[in-house]
C-alpha cells in the first residue's frame, strides 16, 4: 500500500510542477476567495431508514426499479467525522452539503426529528471545529415523498409554506454557525428534467414528451408551474431569513442556477438567435425573476398562458431575494434552431435543439473551460455582476477505472484558471466548490462518479481512498504543488495494478 501511495506521490510531483506549468496559484485569487468541495445529503448520507428518516422522492425513484439504491450510499451519516478529517487534511476552506428535509422533518411538515437535528448539529460543529465554513443547501432534489403524495410537491402552491417552515427550523437551529444558505439546488434543471423529460425525481412527464414512460405529469405546464413555485418558495424563505435572522446571525442567502454555456451549432443567423433564446429560456428563466422581477419577454410571448405570472407583490419579493448566485456548471452545449412549430412542452417552446459539444456526453466531459468563463462573463454583463459562488464544477470518470485520475486533474486545473480569468476581468465570483468531494451515488449514470476520493461501494466499510486529483487539489490549496501531502488514507489494495 505504501508503495502505491509513494508511486502516486512521485507521479503527482512530476505532474504538479507547481506555479510554472499551472501558471497560477491560489495566492493569485483575491483575499477571502474560498475553495471548497461538495456533496448532497441523498447521495452521501445513506442511513435511509435510520433514526426516523422517511423516504424522499429520490428514494422512491431509485427503489422503483431493481437497480442499485442509496440506502447506504457513502454512509456519511456514520462516517462524517472521518470525512471532516479528510477535508481538513486536504486544506478545504469550505464545504457544501445539503440537509435532508425528510430526515429533519419526517413527512415534510410538523415535528422536528431530534435525531436528525442532532446529526446536522454534530456535523456542522465538526466542520467548524476544523475551521471549515459550511455552505448549506436546503433542498437538493430530495423532497419528502409525503408532500409529493399529499399535493404533488413543487407543483402545488402549498409547498411554499412547507418549505418556509423547513427553512425556519434550519435557520433557527443551525444559523448561529451557518453563514451561507442556498435555498434550492438547480431549479431550472429540476424543472426540465423532473417535470418535462421525467428523468430525475419526481419523474413527471406526459406523452409524447418525456424520455421515459411517465405515469404522472404534464410536460406542457408542470415545468413552468414547479419552477414558479420554487422561485416563490425561495423568495419566501429569503424574506424570512432577512426579517427574522439576518441581523442576529449575519449570514447570506442565495439561489442556485444550473448553467450550461450555450453556443450556436453553426454561425447561421437562425442558430445565433436560437442560442440567445435558449439563454433566456434556460438561464433567464431563473435569473430574470431574481434580478428583474419577471420572466424574459421571449418566454412570456412563446409560452403564453402556460407560464404563471407574478403578482406585483410576488415580483417585488422575488427580485433581489438572492444575495449571491450559486452557479452550477459542467460543460458548454450547442444550440441549433429547430423549425418545429409545435409549442407544447418546455423543449419545443425553446425551439432549440440541444446538441452535445464535440465529444461530450453526460458521463464524459471534455475540458472546455471557456464555457465557465462564458457563464461568469454573461452573468456579470447581463445581471448586474452579483456575488457568485460556483457551487458545482467537476469531471466524471468511470468509477472503477483508476485512482490515477489525471483527466480530472487536467479539468480542475483548467477550470480554476478560467475562474481566475473571470475574476481578473471583474466578475464578482467569490468561491469555487469542486463536485464532488468523494464518489457519490450518481443517478444519471451510476458508473461515472466525480470524487476526489474513491469510495469502494462493495466494501461494507465504504473505505475512502485519495485519487491523484485529491493530492493535486490539496497541493493547490496549500500552495505546495511540489509535494502533495499525506492524505491519511492509503489507496485500496484493489488498485494494485495501477
Ligand atoms: C414506453 O412504452 C411503450 C409501450 O409499452 C414502449 O413501446 C416504449 O418502448 C416505452 N418507452 C420507454 C422510453 O420506455
Ligand atoms: C396539461 O395541462 C393543460 C392545461 O391545463 C391541458 O390543456 C392539457 O390537456 C394537459 N395535458 C395533459 C397530458 O394532461
Ligand atoms: C449542427 O452543425 C453540424 C455542422 O457543424 C451539422 O452537420 C448539423 O446538421 C447541425 N445540426 C443541426 C440539428 O442543425
Ligand atoms: C473528439 O475525439 C476525437 C478522437 O479522440 C478527437 O480527434 C477530436 O479532436 C475530438 N473533438 C473535440 C472537439 O475535442
Ligand atoms: C472583460 O470585461 C469587459 C467589460 O465587461 C468585456 O467587454 C470583455 O468582453 C470581457 N473579456 C472577456 C475575455 O470576457
Ligand atoms: C454499471 O456497471 C455495471 C457493472 O459493470 C453494469 O452492470 C451496469 O449496467 C452499468 N450501469 C450503467 C447505467 O451503465
Ligand atoms: C501518512 O499517514 C499514515 C497513515 O495515517 C501514517 O502512518 C504516516 O506516518 C504518515 N506519513 C507522514 C509522512 O506523515
Ligand atoms: C472493494 O471492497 C471489496 C470488499 O471488501 C474488495 O474485495 C475489493 O478489492 C475492493 N475494491 C477495491 C477497488 O479496492
């Protein structure tokens, strides 16, 4: 084992030639810029049926087929102390995670689960004790199944009060320590993939639009209704935080947005117009309401009555409800004009075909860092240059391929450089969170994981082993690119051939 570690170390010191080849170091970032990593509750915690937790819509979806489930996942619920130690050893400034709503408030509403409360208090305290700043996301795709059953979850107005009550518990119980709150994870992607395409929970869609056979949903209306309710729920929680907690707790609350960078498939005028339309549909759907108080005109014109409208009061509430924007970016993608006159679901309303850029697939991302620079520049120029935290960015690789993930190192090195370029050109980006700290239960393709740490899901102990990228990121964070530090856990014997 030591031999393997030292081989990796030698390899790493050859690759990480420090400032010279990277061309930058973390000291080039402004004072206070934070570097972190991230996970989400459902994908990491496990303990799905322990200590009073009830199922989320994510549990229901993965249990609806005979495939793998996340009942144990990384077993973070039991191994959080060990994991915080790894974060500390790596040199992370900050860590992003989410709170499982059905663990904290089983069934979504009503009494707080004391064991759920204790878990998050202990985890947050452990982070703080190690000098790691917690960045908490309140809802990361894991809505309580009970609320989905009762009234259709995000498709019903009732979710606004229930979400606000959940947020209230979190602010009250954790807000003395937690200073950075994101309300809802990638609402635009959730509305598209969960309510038009039907590929993420709650897997709603209606024929002929979904990518799966859906039993429930309406692809013409639900993407718009659910996103509208997410914006209102976010705005309601944000108002609550600002009126009841912010003065005492001195934290910040923001919304997130999934941000593909969109480029025209060809230089034709049609493709260029389609690309701007797609930017309005995909980014503007969330960002226009947050920064201007209403949806983009092009969406209102095309979607018509199917697009919910804001009352004046709601518009005021949503506008400026986000003190920072959480950007989630993985890859650019191409848009080609689609001449279909059918306007009946979100995708056809957009009249743009989403075409993978180059050799990119969902599981295999190319290194195209200008996409992230494009997103940050676009936000700067079109939405008043708000404070931005990049809350997810990373590259998947085949889970069982190798600890020597040079492709991930290449990606991170290039994307962090892109962030630096954007910052140097005036973007208010204040932090970067790599996705993900360790291999997680991934839904899009279980075999492609994003971790800096390998997790052996066949091992009952769920042993964690540092990949080359963990050594690289640690060396970058500590400004010691020449000699990656010992990361406490040795690689698994299963990788002896590497
Ligand atoms: C949906 O169901 C139909 C009829 O049962 C079947 O032919 C089709 O392949 C299914 N489509 C998907 C995406 O599962
Ligand atoms: C979706 O909702 C719209 C508006 O209520 C309705 O006209 C349409 O028939 C519904 N579609 C389905 C598949 O239920
Ligand atoms: C995208 O562009 C390529 C040429 O670069 C072309 O072959 C292809 O047909 C275009 N796709 C669409 C849907 O227009
Ligand atoms: C796609 O992959 C092929 C084969 O590996 C490579 O030659 C080509 O340059 C790649 N295209 C892009 C846009 O990266
Ligand atoms: C840098 O910012 C300026 C002013 O906002 C903008 O015009 C320019 O396009 C940006 N440069 C890059 C490379 O994004
Ligand atoms: C993942 O890998 C396993 C084992 O090789 C295989 O059985 C399964 O089909 C793969 N899953 C996907 C989504 O490709
Ligand atoms: C590296 O970590 C191992 C396991 O915790 C420990 O035994 C060893 O002494 C450490 N080596 C150094 C150089 O710190
Ligand atoms: C994962 O754990 C199993 C069971 O402990 C073990 O047999 C296997 O070698 C491990 N795989 C790797 C890659 O370490």
